[in-house]
């Protein structure tokens, strides 16, 4: 009886190890397929990118010049070392700041050549993606069913007399007899 | 259950957990059918991933925006721009003194042209209230109380918490069924499809079922704190709930929120030691000016 248990436990562990090893190999293969970053025409709320047009692609490890920032998004253009033509240099687009890194980056391409970028505080480098891409794809599938909802939402967000500025809010508070400084903070549960 | 059976169950569970760790491969497998993965594992792994995934503010915003679009398929945004701006000013007035004065893509307060009294808080800081719910408020402090309760859900991440719990339950259910199949082939034929979208999940959970009792109580407690910090009268939340409890329990906000009578008891207890805050006449006046016409219109 004890031997049976040992054999079954051994088989389970072997099966686990084989599966994990296979998964790692496939994951590496998958990373090779994820070497592109789409640089988009719009930022922030328009992402994930179903409503935005693609301006150009860059390889991972390609350096970019960060010329602007939105909420979580960076306006970038390719650097001289990446651009092939003058026209390339004139192109610019938005990319998630989560796709950029100033850290050293090593990427293995499908042909097994290695691309390496040293850490650079001036020119960030395009780095990896995450599960949010999967979420974006899932949401994109539903997008077609919700076109009217998106249009209504965007028309509202783009209204001329849009969201009040912090100055507007403070003036509103002053006129309403509300204190400009917040009351005491207390510990809270949650995040 | 004898020992060999237990070992088999343990073995199956280990295999499923390993598959969850390799979930991205499973996603790819389902899309492109390039790799062979046991279908039982393929069904369990995405649930595991959704349950443990740490959402970034960007993720939350994307999910909230998609859920908001779903909501707006069935509702119209009110056209009264003055009322919309007033709503946004009151909402921002509450957030600006809170621990989270800004959201990833900003806070959005949206008034819906609906007589059903209802409010929704979506991730990514989208807060919707209907004209019917605003009819319950008779001054700015009561409106701030309504918004503070919804903001508490947003700031404490209650929506995604609910979704994660739901995916944990699904994962464990599938795990259990798959384990049974190891012992008896064929029992898995009726396995419920599980690949709902996150936004779809969110929409269903929040618009049809509402938050759990614990999360509702937590939101009330946090709302009192938000109101206190913002300088509004926290007891305005009591006034709103007093009016809510007279509504039909099968419709509107009372169908997706906890029984107001039970909430009132907890809130009154929390307010015992709080100093009374006066409701300035200026706030009452501008409430009437901004919303008076909208709220007195015949439905």
C-alpha cells in the first residue's frame, strides 16, 4: 500500500515538472512573438488601442525619445539610430509608459540574435508587455457591441465645458463655505 | 475516499495549479490552437489568472470604460450641461480632500437621464447617478453623501475585489469538477463555459447584483469619512437613506444596495461621536439653482 502511494506521488511530481518545463519553453517562444510595440495616434482613455490608429511599430529594445506625457502615456518618436528616413523622424505617437524602461534590456529575437540596450536616463527603451494586453484583446471583442455607448461617453468627455479644474473646485468650495484644507485623516481599510 | 484516490485528487490539483502558472500559454493556445493543452486545464487557468492578477490603474480604467460603454447602451446621459457641471464640482469637491485626489484618467461624474433611482461606481473612477436618485436629495450635502458612497467603492477598489472573488469561486468549482473527472471520466461534459470578459463580469455583478454586505458597509463607513474631510455634513447620508427606505425594494438602487434600514443602524452608531456640521445656506441655494429645474420636471 505504501509503495503504491510512493509511486503515485512520484508520478504526480514528474508530471508537474514536465509540464512546468514545457510551459517555460513555450513561454519563451511566445515572447519572441511579442517583439512589437504599436505606437498609436491617441493616448489615455482611448486605450486599449481599438479606437486608435497605428502610426508605426518599433522593436523591443529600440530606443525612443519621450517628447510628451499623458496620464500613464508617453508621446514618443524614434531616435536617429532607429529611423530609416527623415519621414520616420517626423512621426510620433503614444505608447503606454508601462512599455518603456530606462533600465538595461536584453532581448533575444526569433533568429536567436541578442539585442542589448544599456541603461539610459535620456532615451527610454521599449520593453515588455503584460496581461493587460490580453485584457485589452478580450475587451476589444466586446467593443463592436458597444459602439453607441462609447460614442455617447466620448461625446460627454469631450464636451466644451468639460471637467472642472482644481482651481474651479477650490473656488466652488470657498463659495460653498467649505474648508480649503481637508479635515483629519484616519486609518482606513482597503488599498 | 481511500488513499490512492486521495493521491489521484492531489495529483490532479497539482497539475491544474501548474497550468494556471502557465496561463499565458493557455491564452495563446485558445486563440491560435498551436499547442496541445488539456481542455480541463485551459478552462481553469484563466480563472486563476483573473483571480490573482494585480490590476494596474490602466487596467482598471480600461475595464471601467468598457463597462461604462455597456451601461450607456441602455441609458442616455442627461443633456443639462449646468447640472452635469454642478455634479462634477460636488464630486470633485469630495475627492480633492480625500486620500486619492486624482484618478488615473481623472474622476468622471455623469448624470443619467433616467427616473429609476440608481447609482453605479465603475473602476477607473466613473461614477453614474440617475436623475431619479437625485430626486432623493434636497440639498448639496445630501448629493455629496450619495457621491461619497459611490466614490468609496471606487477608491477602495470594491468592484475588482468582487470580480476577483467571483473568479476564485469559479476556479475552485472547475478544479473540483476536473478532479472528479480524473476519477470518473465523462462527468465534466456539462462544465459551464467560463471565459466571460472582465468588463462583462463587472457590468453584470454591479448592475444586477450589487456589492456584498461587507463592501456596502465599508463604503458607508468610508463615505462618512470622505464627507467629514470635505467639510460636508456626514449626517446627510442618514437623510438620503431615510428617503431610500421608502422606495420599492425590488427596483432601482434598493435592488443593488443593502437594505437601507440595516445600513441606517450602522451609520447612526458611527455618527454618535461626530460633531454636527451646519449646511451652509450658500450650498442649499446653488443646489436649487443648478438642479431645481431638472428635479422639478415631471417625469
